[in-house]
C-alpha cells in the first residue's frame, strides 16, 4: 500500500497528487473498457473511449513535465 501512495505522490510530497490519481483512474477505466470489448463483446462508445484516452495522455504528459520544471527553492 505504501508503494501505491508513494507512486501517486510527488517526490517531496506526502499526500497523493490529484493529477496522478485521476490519471490512474482514467487508465483503469480505459483498460476495463478495452477488456470488455475484447473478451465480453460489450460495446463502448468510441467518443467516450477517446475522451478517456485524452485524459490519460494529458495526465501522463503533465506528470512527466513536472520532472523537467525548475523548483523554486527560495521560499
């Protein structure tokens, strides 16, 4: 459980980041939708699937960009 909390929080933060939590949940929903179409022949709306994919891609992009931004340490 501590691994999951550490993964969802920033490097110096102790609380989970909302961007990372939303991205993880959106990824899980995309994966469930993909598996439902693949194995259970349930149809997911292409617009809904695309919208969730954009949320995942945006969340991953914002999270990855945090690694390259300068931190203001003069507080």
